[in-house]
C-alpha cells in the first residue's frame, strides 16, 4: 500500500459482477495503458455501490458512474 500512497492519483475500477458484465475489465485495461504509473495507482476493486449505473470507477476517492474507455482517458488527461 505504500506504493499507492506515494502517487498523487488513484483510479480503482469496479470488477464486481454487475460492472464486469458491463465490460469494466476494458476500463481497467484502458486505465493501465493511459495512466502514467508514476502519477497513478490503478487497481481493480470490489463493488462501489452503484451497480445499476455501472461500470463504475473511483477517482481519488470519488465514485464516477457509467464510465466508458473514452471517459477513462479524459479523467487521466484532465488531472495532468
């Protein structure tokens, strides 16, 4: 966990059953591809509590719902 604390941003992708059925693993792959590893801690996580609105991610502790791969790119880009 020390590695995550040293990075200014975190992006956790829900891979619970509801979100994974809505292709959240694609979001995880996208986040790992576009988020600079020195700035972002990217990880899979369990349910974020908004299953009906998925796929969902948590960005710096704030839940974002109905996320697309394009939105992941925008989230990372907006925080540079």
